[in-house]
């Protein structure tokens, strides 16, 4: 008991430190064996404590870390002892896919500013995962890849891992003696334990502020970084057209990515004709009753490094808006207390954005600049952002300032204010080309708009009690064509509270959280005029973390919506006596849809060594937005990850949704998206992967509140994926198949050979008479030259 209290007292200590020795040269072969003589001279770090399940308790297993460095490399060795080595989870996984395994996490805050850290993970056999952890983010961003060596091996009493991190892979201050923030975290899935060298609290407002310190680092000579990464791709694609299914010619392409380390703090990247092909299709999402656009994860390497530097309280930088860049440049780094970032690109697909009526333009130019300054020692920052997208005479410029202020040990105040200036092309109602724009697809004129955006939030992150209170104001005049703002024309208030209880070490109930949330949305300037909210909700959840890696959450919600009747102004219908009803005579939707109750259940388990399982259930009332009626939705989501052998991984995902009209229980829609991904890792570098995804989305024709069919151009119609197909059009159910052979010995050096095919099934789950829709065969090879 005394030992436990002493360990708990360490939780307030964030200054745990070590001074690793400097070794001029080290003849080490990284192979997961810490038996070279130099390891005996390394700094020894021990005395780990738990952060979960029993916060502050002594470590359940012994872990020893050894650290030393040379002028060019940082070496880290870990011995992880286990009382029962048979419970260690270790797979020959793909890079960045080891969080279900036992693993070691290394946090390296090279500027010791407690705001940003390099993160390196290794599992017991040395498979890698890496990324960036930035304060204010939702977690570690695993998209960036860094070059480092790692090996590991299972032993009779646990496992050993060995890492060599080239200093060229890091950014750090130039010259002088240095102090780096540092922590080592051991994750043990069999018991859900996390144990660290520098003590951590689960609910602390800052992960990096809890790190320890490596001090006395000096005499670093990493050399000037230069990388060249040429790529060669070839593809042949087919698609269905008016004359049937046809395949085009083989299309070879070459490109190159360049990286130059101006200093150890600043890096310049450039790309010419980059290959931005993805080796796996985005997971399909159920959007039957979705009103607004959805965002997709960025996967393209050029945009990944330094992406956290562009982060602001509102997403004003969304790099997937740059669709097909011909050339690009990026500058990222830190000088003193200033973080600097610039991104520029020439996009050859400008009409992918909403300028549907614009004169024909071949390219769009993007400029994004960001500066952020560290303030104080608690992790606070202030910054500014400017973005620009220009296509011919049309443009979108955005400027914003933001701040993130941490105070009182548990509080974070985030604020953003900005504005946009936009010129776009719109149809000319007079039917003439008043802009004098040759090549326009129809008569157009320019439309100039300006608007502001504002965000303010206060977050308290405490062990027992936390809360969030936030407001955002985004009028319809604000636009960003370089970012992603899901909804404009609103003033929104949202927030909630959290209360937490913790069980004793070894107890069945390890942690229990109770949360409540609220949201109120006001249309356009309604809040400032004193109008009522047009949308809102109240929610409550209880979440239990149980011994044996089991999480259970139950939630309830009550919501209301106000429909915009102008969305239905073009609808008509045949009345009871045969006349066509339209406009004011139409029996239309009731604008207020309230009293919508819902209940949800979520269960997650990683109890079994070979499987992780997650299930979500939801039943609740919702408007059917396309037709303005009241509905009841039943949704199911399930995820299963199987690891039956060391090399085989099977991931299954199922999304299911049924939406029924509350008035007569008739079915408005059914959506079902099963997805199966099978991967066999032959070696650390060589893998074979297969993916199958089947998308069923059946939607009824739109109906009025009394059950009569709505008409458009005199015919019934439906809304499907944002389109208005005829009621006679078949509801196709696409099946997507992808096969990939990949060889990836290190980041930047890859060889891919893949084939993808999409076919359609006229009747869901008939699995007969498939019609080809598209296919593609592609090959890619690239090699990273580093000096």
C-alpha cells in the first residue's frame, strides 16, 4: 500500500529526467538483441508506473529502457519482461497496424515545448508504427511515415526491441546543448494495461506536459538532409459507356518528390507530377438521410507530413480539395518559438469544386500559409492562417487568427476568428454573358461575397470532472474552398459535462463515466435577432470500462428539427380528385419535427488474443429530410478484426440502416454495406491483400405526409446519393473487389501491383447477372534516395 501511494505521488512530477551518454561511433547491428558492449554504458530508465487500469499503481510488469546517442543517431533498447510470455500479442502486421499487439511507444518532443512530438511504436518483433502527436489534436496522427530501424524478438521472459532513429528523420533546434521531452509507454493488451517511465494521468489536459526529459544532448551532426523519391506508374482502366464496356490504353506516368533540409529545423518539399493513386478504395459510408457533405481521410504522402501545423479550431485546411496537382511545394518547421508552414499546389482539376457554371479553366492555384507562436511554458499558442484558391477570375481567399490558451492546470480556451472573400460564377438570369467570359458553358456573371467565421470554446479536463462549452458562428456568406466547413448559415452552441469514478486495482469495474451533452443551432442570424433554435438535442451516456478489455456504453437522446419548406417548393402531387397540387395548395411537410427520442448501445472487446470486436446499435426518431416526414431509424454497426495466425489478418465491417415512416411504418430506405479485408503478410515487406465491399442502398419514391407520391416534372422520383433518378431507374447495388500485391521495405520505397473491379447487381444479394461498371489494373514502383 505504501509503495502504491509513493507511486501515486509521482503523478504530479513531470520533471523525471535522464542524461544519455554520447558515443562517437557505435558498431551496432539492429537485430533486437541488446548484447553489444555499448548497451552496457547506456542510460538505464526504469521505475514504470501504471496510467491504466490503476492510475498511479506500480507497474504490473518490469520494463527497462536503455538510451544513448551518436552524432547521427539516437539508439533506444527496451527489455519488456512478462510473468506469462504466452499472453504476449505479436503479429507480423503491416506497418501502422500494430495497436492490437503488445507494443512500446516512444514520445520524442525534440523542441521540449510540450506541444508536438514524434511518436514511434514497435511491437515485440519490431514492426513499426509512427506519427505525430500534437497538442489540441484528437490523438496521434499516424499518416506521416519516418525512416528508422527497428527489430525485436520474443524471449523466454518477455521480449526485447531495439531502435535506431536517424537524426535526419527528426527536426530539432540547431546547435547548443539540448533537452528533449521523452517518455516510453508500454501497452499490454491482455490486461489493458498502459505503463510508462514518466507517470501519466488518463484525463490530464496534456499528454506531452507529463513527459520526462532527456538532457545534456550535444554535439549532434546529422548532416544535410536530401531525399529524392522518383515514381513510375502505369494503369489501364475500363468503364461502361453508351457502347458498352471498354478498356482504354495503358497510361504510363513518371513523377518525383524532393525533400531538402534547409536546417535541422526547416524542411522544404517539392513534387512534380506526383502519383496520388491510392491502393485501396475509401470505405463506403451510409448517407441515405445525410443532409451535408462528408469528409474523407487524407492518404496522399505529400500532404501528410506537417499536416498538424495547419490545424485550427475550424477545418480551414482540407487538402483533399486539391484533387490533381501537377506541381506542389511545402515548407515546414520551427524557428525559435515560431512554427512555420506553407503549402502551394497547381491543381489540374479545378472544376471538381462547386463552380459548375464557370468559364472553362484548366487549372486552379492553391496557396496556404500558416504561422503559430508558442506562448509561455504551459503549451499555449497563438497563430494566423491565410489560404487562397484562384481559378481564372474566380477566387476564394480566407484569413484567420486563432489562439489556444492553457491555464489553471486543467483548462483550455480555444478561439478563432476569420473572414472569407469569394468571387464565383453564377448563371446570368438575363441570359447574357455579362462577364465577357469566352468558353462559358452558359451565360454567366460574377458573384462577390464576404463572410466571417468565429469559434470559441472552453474545455476543462480533470480527473473527476470535465466539461466543454463552445459556440461557433458561420453565416452563409463565409466560404472556404481550401477547407471543410460542413455546415454554413448557422450559429451553434454545444457542450457537455463528464463525471468519472475509478475502481480499485484489480476491481471488475475499472472506470465509469457519465456524460451529458447539449446542442442548439440557430438558422443564419436567428440567434442575434432573438429567434428560437431550429435544431437541438439533449443526450446522456454512461460508459463502463471493465476488467478484461470490455467497454460498454449506453446512451439516450432527445432532439428536434425545423425543416426549411423552400426545399419542397418544387414538389407537386396529384390530389384526391385528380388535380395537380403545387405551391400553397400542396399538402406539404410540417416544418417542426420534435419529440424525437433515441437510444444507443455500444460494446467493444479485445479480451481474446486473436480477435477485437465492436458492435453499435441505435434506434430513434429522425426526420426523413428528403420528403419532410417523420421517421424511425434502426442502425447497426459491427467491426471484427481476426488474427488467427501471426501473418493473417481478417477485418470485417458491417453497416446497416433501415428508415421507416412513422405514420404508416412503410420503409423509406434500406442501406447495407458489408466490407471484408483479408491480408497475408509474407514477410515484413511483402504482403498480399484482398478487399470486397458490397453496397446496398434502396430508396422509396418521395411521399407526402398523407402517403401520396410527390411528383417532379409529372413523375414520381426519389433522392439517392444527392441525385434525383426516375422511379423507373433500377437501383444498382455495386460490388467492389480489390487485389493488391505490395512490397514495402521502408517508407518511400515501394512496389505495388493491383487490380480493382466494380460490378453491379440489379437485385440486392441476388449475386447473379453482374454487370461490369469499371475496372483498373495498375503498377507502381518508387525508390527513396537519401543522402
